[in-house]
């Protein structure tokens, strides 16, 4: 059997633990992959990731109306998931623009855009109230997590600005055999 580790920092004592291995496959399959160019390190840029947009409801601090906001995005690449909030996504223009365009299709979600926060003294990508467009501050987004639900799921190419997002969330590249 060929054992491919999940991380580069595997300790000797972990080698007996099957949960520490990323892939376990027959040696002949591993050798075919290695000599066929399918044994790779890291995320293939042409790989597709699944993006899930998770939302929640809260009452707007400004107008008092109930509004639905994006709590976070869940990005699934292979067997790994990473999460990112809208304010953190603002650091990645290509990825955030894709999400902003996608959200325009949905009714009942406030516009995602850069707004100035007086308490933080800066502009950042934020949720807004669907009724009055007031900034929903990143610390107040926690109030919306009580009734979390999915809004949308779709595929994105890692090469389209998502590799940087994935890496920023603590992703650790590993070796793997690809199809």
C-alpha cells in the first residue's frame, strides 16, 4: 500500500494512525499515477471548488427591519473545507466581485459593497440592510447566526482568484493522486 500524508509535518508516531494519511491506495495505482504525472503537490489551479453561501437574519440597527445577510462562505476543495466572512473576503477583489455578482440574483439579501465604518475608521466589504442599505458591522453579524441557512451553492475554478482565499484560511497543501 502507498500511504500519502495529510501534512508535511507528520511525526513518526503518527505514521501508524490511519487518520493522518491523506490517501491510501494500492502501490501499483500509486506508481501509475507517479509515472503518469498525476501525483501532484498542492491544489491544481484548474480544480473546481464548491462554494456555499450561508445566510442568517437579524434586525437592522438603523431602520429596525428584519434583514438577511451573508454570514460566511464555505469553500470545499476535495475533502477540505475553509470558511471566510464577507469582511475578510474584501481582501481578495477577484473572488469578492464574483460573489457580489452572484448575490445580485437573490431577493432579500442586502447589497455587499464597501462601506465606511465610523467605529473602525475605515472602509471594508460589508453586508448591508436590504431595506435601508445601512452597514451591518462585522461584529453584529454574529446576531444573525441563530437561524443560519444555505442560500446558494455553485462551482468556482481555483485559478479564478480563489487560491489566495483558500491559502489565507490556513490551507495546507498536500501531495495527492489526481484523476
